[in-house]
C-alpha cells in the first residue's frame, strides 16, 4: 500500500472520483493522522491547499462543515473531496499569510488588536452557533491573517461539532475542561473560553499549559499586566466561564473604549479593522434582509 | 451492546513477557478493541512506532505517537475514533446487506449521513475502557501528566449520552509482579483521582502481560491483583 510518508515534492495526487490531479509543491504541516500540502492543480496551475488523511470521516465532516458555513465570510472555500490510494483528501482555497501563532510574543500584538480579534471570533462563532454548531478546536494556529485579501479566516473546520454534543477534538490550552472550569461539551461557554484564552495568549505574549499552571495563576498573570481594567475583567470573566452566551461576551468587548493610537500602523490591526467592518456590514445586511422578508 | 476497549499508554518497547501484538490479536478475537498511544520523548527516543502500530492493527484499534503535552487530547481522539470505527463497521455491514455495495463504493462527499449515523450510534452505546499505563522507570517524569490525562478522559466520557466506565491497570506492578490493578471500573471522578495516586514507576515493560490481564478482567470481571 502507498504510504503517506512517500508523498514528496512533485508527487501527483489524482482523485478517484473527479479525476483531477494535483502536484505537491510544499509541505505546510503534519498532524497525527495526515498532512497539509501546498499543491498546484495540474489543469490550470491554480494554487491550493491539499489536506490528506488516513481518517476519511474527519475530512468528510470538514468538507460538509465548510460548504455549510460558506455563507459566512472568514471561511476558506472547499474545492473538492476525493480519494487516492485509500486516503481521503480535501482541496481547499490556499491562503497566503501568517497564522496567529506568528503574533504570539512580547509586544507583537496590542491589547486593542487582541480585543478586536476577540470580537471577530465571537461574532463568527455566534453565527456558527446560530446554525446549530460549535467549532471546538479554535486556537491561534487555526486562525490566519489573509494579507492579500485583508481578512481574518479560520482555516481548520474539522472540529465542527453539533451543539451540545461531546467535544472530540480540542487542544488542552484552549479547552475549558482541561482547566477544570467547565464541561467538555460543545456549547457557547466552551467557545467563549477558547476565544478568551486566545486573546490572553496574544496579550501576554506566551502560551499556557493546564498541565503546569492553574487557571488562577493565569488570571493572576493577567491582573499584573498594564492593559486597561475593562479588558482584564473581560478576559478573567471569560476564562472563569462567567459568560453564558457569545453575545454577552461580544457585547462586553464591543462596549470597551480602547482606541489605541500606538497600534494605528500595525498591519494586523488594519486587517482586523477591515474584517470587523465587513462583519458589521454582514450583520446589518442580515438584519436588513430579515426586515425585507417580514 | 457494549463497546469494550483497552487503551495502552507507553513510552517504550515491551521487553518482558512475549509479543504484545499477539495478546492484542487475542483481545480482538474476544470482541475487545486495543488502541495504543505512544509518547515521543525528545531526549530518550527508544520507542519506534512499529510496535505501537502492530499492537493497534492486531487489536482492530487505532494508534498515535504524540509528545507528552498532547497526551490527554490524543487519548480522547483515539478513543472516539476507535468507537467510530467499530460502529462504522457495523453500519457498513448493514449497508452492504441492504444495497449490496460497500460504503467505500459511495463517493466520499455523499457518505456523510452514514458517517454521522455511526457517530450517533457510538455516542449511544455504553463503553467500558481499561487503560494500561506503562509505569516503567522511563515514565517517572510523565506519570503526573498521565494521571491528569486519565481523569480528563473520564471527564470526556461524562458528556457522552451513554456515559462510560474506566478502569486502570499499571504495568509492572509492585513487588515484582507484572501488573497491578489501580482502579476497577468506575465513573466516579473522585474515586479515580484517589486511586491514581497509586501509580508508581518501577522496573521494566511487560506489555503483553498487561494486555492479557486487561482481557481477563473485561471478560470475567476478575480483578487481577496478583500474577
């Protein structure tokens, strides 16, 4: 049987069902059950991200999650799902840019930037929740800053879980249950916690592990930072599971007055601002649509 | 129906008591799935994926090699994936009976209802899982993380519709024995937490003995305190 390790640069991956071929040009990442490659479609040279896995059901779920969520902005386009040598592969829109882990480090992300980003994620997750789902494995590595198109995009949707179902895919740092704060259940509190932790990691410039520190130690760390009390309180409340809904969390962040002159020139901040404006427009259009319907 | 599983956590190669893959094959013959998680250790990389893979393949299970920091998340995904596979095989057999073709003869994009059905069934099927913890000397610094990961797995079972029970067997055991029952089947977090303090590192890696002990415990409900 063909082994996944045998895929190398220049390998052609051809689908059993749609007969389209992709030439592998770069390894983008490797996980426990599969890999992601940058590839070129042989027909027209289009650059794509090709995710290949020995666990077919994960990619089947992800493909349908992406097509279900395609109406939201901030979701990469799912191009096709196919099989090759017994492996399942998913072809996705390739996004050029950095994921948020690039922005973890002292002084790399302003607190204002982190709050705006939190707003975007809370907004997106509330839309996902509105469709009856919860994205359980949200972490900096899965959120990309798409520089070319100036947008924030969540790239990994394999952890999309039905509302109130058990969480199967998570990363301990962003998982409320690993910290002993709540249950490992796909609900709004679970997502609020994950977003709060992402913001905390960005603001503090370092990651935390539930194996070595307690949630109280994290909140103590937050209390010692220079960022405004309002921001600190929201982060702590989020990490302690005090927001019942994403809307409450979003409203709390939206109510902050944290316009930060120093971050005006920050490239990521600009992208975040544009995405937020797009999100607001999307919300407005949804309401307008609804008003027209009634 | 009830799903029966053995989940092996190890950071080294078996060195006492025969071939663990044969023991895993015996488990599979008795309707018990054997999953394995190998801990990759940066400094002391004695574990190759071959043995882990062979155990999981013989035991109809799934396997993964991970760094220590990912142990708890991986134990959870490996267990869920293995439950899914068990139920998917059952669903697939039904599909074959009804439409005469395999699930794999259906285009992957069209397979979603079957995949989802298997997951729903898995969530509604009771689960009993014996965790085998390698307590050889090289695990000394990893046992704290392993304890937390086991508690975490039980926390995950709590939100399943059908719940789940978990037992823990350590290998090797105390005073020269090959294995030791640490905690009998339970769904009680506090009870499990108390018992997990008895996980102590010592000696070598008798993996096959531990798998055999788990099989007899699951099949006969005998608590293997002694060899």
